[in-house]
């Protein structure tokens, strides 16, 4: 079955190149912004016409709002994301705004396409959760559209940031485990998909904080990281890798609850009692972590407040705010039954 | 902070009313379909202009495809939905199609708005998962847009249906529990939100099948249903209600895994061992059901195949198929440790 010929999407960058102007200039024309000369306007409009650029954004500027907020999520399985979305929905309730969601898929390329799909659907604002695309891409989007980025720690003059203080959160977990008497504490992290933005990515910050706190306690030699992914499958693989070490760790800090759930399966398959033989902690304090049969120690970063704040910031930008805002949550530890002192040896 | 004045969306029904024609006629004009008179076309176009109906669909027909599939999900917390979406993504991979998702929210009114948002975003096809809106609305959408409905059992000449044989699935669970020796088997169901479509809704079918199988085994007097919702919170409330009965049930069949997770919390709070004192079964065979600490007996309806099939059917319709297709999955029982014979009394 044919699904139609491939037609590459014409982007704002193509229009800029064709018109011999900056993407910012194109964006200004599209937004009918102040300070664009008539000549510039004509040049950009001619390029739009010649390339067949879908004039959605232009149409939007002419017609007014579409009352749509676009949300980019990395994927749909992480139960922390619905917490964020519920906060966003709560903030938007009573307004005319609708939310449309796209998932980023396996790599930055797929994520770029997903972002294109949102921009082409003429959203009035965009919330990007833990995006992996290049920083230039985030700023390109923010240039034409009110944008909030949730997760990464970069500062930008073009978009707002909502983030968790991941350094505080990771430190809480590692200190909690050390306080219980653990020394062989291992970590399950996420593979770096965006090398140039590594320092700003929450999973990198959690992993580096783990290393720092271990060193501060003289546990340099006990540092053990399995770098997989914040998914059930990643947690399963990570735990299996860590349990293969000798001596094996007495505690595992998974960078996300979802990965901790996968680790739980690996621990069970290995016949290891939690927390009797191995303690386990996660991050995100998802609802499932509180399930009595799981009872996972975790870090609460209040996804509801993050989602509400993201919604509020987007509405403010849509109403005209252009200054850039950064909102940081200080997380808290939620100790549960999955962590306890290490077994006596 | 103001979020702009309320502007009700002009719908296809408004255009039809204004032009004094049927919505089907409007849809035909928008699709440039065969068999529309020039006079009809003029009338509809004038109504579109006068009402300021956003001419997205019309623009689509003129410009060609947007390569976007819209998906309506009831909400984002049910871990069965990502199974469906993964199947859909797999089917669309290698094509230019992007998926955008909206959630239906708390009631049919919110769901209608969410569907509007997809239609306005000029999707090429739409997948509605367990929609609660009126049947007429489903057909109105299907009239203008390739449509697949996943979940409900209605037949339609206008859209394709992908469904699970919920009667088989529910019967498997109840027979399994009876086979283990249970008599006091209770059910957690979902409140009926669409009375006129009740017979076609999967939650109604699961509940009625439970009643039928109980009666067929002479267990009429043991029938006990808590009607809440297919959510963790609904499962929690449902289980509490059922455990308040005297004598209490020895087994609970929750209509969805997500509700079973909530029931698990209620059982733990009540100090009841699973399966020692109460057996518990769910439906959907979500990945979390397989988690070793949960190990929930469930029904597998293969969300991946459902999602793939929905994608294939949408692409076929986009390519021109107009005949209506119905695809039914026969589910299987996945017995795990959460179900066992009742305690000896």
C-alpha cells in the first residue's frame, strides 16, 4: 500500500535562506511584529510563496489565535508525565485553550519532526518536556512562538524554563542511603542523547550529583553507574548489569521511578529481597511508587505544580510577556519501605 | 491575567444550519467530493465565509494532505493506551505521518471540544479510543474524515472499528475464578457516561458478561458490582465499597488493570493478603501487571496489534477505501499469582 510520495516540509529556515534574511526576520514578518520594513516584508512573503511554505503561522497572525497549546513529551509510558499534564489542564481549565500532544520518539531527528508537526498545527504556545533536540532548535521555535521548556537547566532569553532542582533531589537520595548505612550504592542513569547539552540535562545532573556525594563520603571506589534509559526496560537492563558485579551493590538509586520498576523485576528474578538484600530508590514520586506492593522510596518534584506553572507562563507569553522566566522546584524525599539498612555481613 | 475573550468555535453543524443544508453536504463541499452542484457549493462557501468557519479542512482539500493522524485518548494514565500508540507508531514508521494526541477529559462535552481541536488541526485521519460522545458525533466526524473507532462495539458504515471481544475476555476471568473455587466474586466497573450507547461500551459488556456467567453458575445471589471508574482512584473506591459487604467477596474482578492497582491499595489498607484472603484480577495485561511485586492475573487484548491495525485501516481509508471494516481481537487469559483458591473456612 502506498502512503503517498515523500514531501520534505518547508521550514522557516528554508524561507530565511531563500529570502536571504535571518529566521528572526522571517519570524517577525510572520508575527506582524513591529520594526519590519515593507521591503523586508515583501521579500519574505515572496519567499514563502515561491517555496510553498505552509502559511499557517502567517494565517494565525492574521486571523488571531487558534487557542491551542502544543505539548512535546518524550514518550507516553512514564507515569510522571500525566502529573505534569494534569497540572497544565487544571491551569487551562476555564480558558478556551485545548492541548495537543506529540511524542518525541526514539531520537532527536524524530523529535524534530514532532516539533515541526506542532508548529505546523499553528499552536499558540508550546511546552517541550525534556527535549533532546539542539539548543539552537529550541531557540528557533521560541523565536516564533511562546515557548516553555520543562526539565533541562539551560538559561535562555527566548523561552521560559520550568525545572526541578535535580541536584538537590539526587543528593537527598544518596544521603538517605548512606544514612541507612549503605556504601555499595549503584546508580541507573540515562544514556546521553545530546552531548552538547549534557551539562543541562536532568539525567546527567542526577548522575553527576550521585558521583559527587559518593566522593564527598569517601566512597569513590564504590561508584557504579549503569547507563541505560529512564524506562522499565532500561531499569531492568541496568539492574542486571549492576547485580553482575562482585560484590554486588546493597542499594540501587534509579534516576526515575519507571526505571526502578524495571529494576524491581530484575531483583525479583535474581531472587533478591527488597529491601532485605537490596534497597531501591527512584525519582519522580509517581502514583505507582506509592502502591502498597511497591512502596518505592522516591523524590517528589511536584509535577502538578510544574504543569500549572508551565501553563501560566505560556498564557503570560501569549498575552505579550517577552522577558524570560525561570521557575525551579525544590524537591523532597519520600522515604518508603523499599529502602532500609543493608544486610549484616 | 486575561486569556482573551470567549469565542465559540464555529462548527460544521453551524455552517450546515446557516446554509440550510445537511452536514454531509457541507462535508462533501469541503472534501471537493463528486456530486455536489455548483449552487450547493456556492451556498456552503458563502456560509463558511459569513460565519468565519476556519477553512482548514477546505484548505486541506485544496492543498493536499497534512500527513497528520489525530488520536483521541480518554486520558493519559491508563498504561494500556501506550501499548496501542506503540502499535500505531510502528505501523506509521517509514511513512511521513505524524501523530497528534488529545485527551477527552472528564465528560462528553470536553471530549467534543477535544475532537474539534483535532478536526481544526486538519488531520488526515482520526483514531478515537473509547470515545464517549454521541454516535451521531462519531458519524459526523467520519463523514468528513477517515475515522477508526477503537473500543466500542457499534457497527457503522462510515467508520472502521477495532475492538476486543470483551465478552470472551470477561468470561475467561469469571470462569477462571469460579474454577479456582470462588463463589463470592465481585466486580469493579465503570459508570455509564453514554446511556444511549451503553450496550456498545466495553465496560458495560464486561459487567454484563460478569453477571451472565455468575448466573449461569447459579451464583445470582453473589453478584456484587461497584460502579466507579477504570482508574486507580475508581478501583480504590470500588474495592472499599465491596470489602464493606458482609460476608466480603473472596475475589474481585476489576474491569481494567489500572482499577485493579487501586483495589490493591484498598486491600492492603484493609490488611487483606492477595491472594491468600482475596484474589484479584484485572483486564488489559499492561506491563505493570507483569511486575513481580504485583503479578496480576489479567486479560490480554494485544494493544500493539490493535494499534497497528488502526494505523493500517486509517492509511487505507486515506488512500481511498470507503467501505467499512470491523476488526475484532479475541483476548486470552494471563493467570498470575494474584489469583488462587479461596481461603478454607
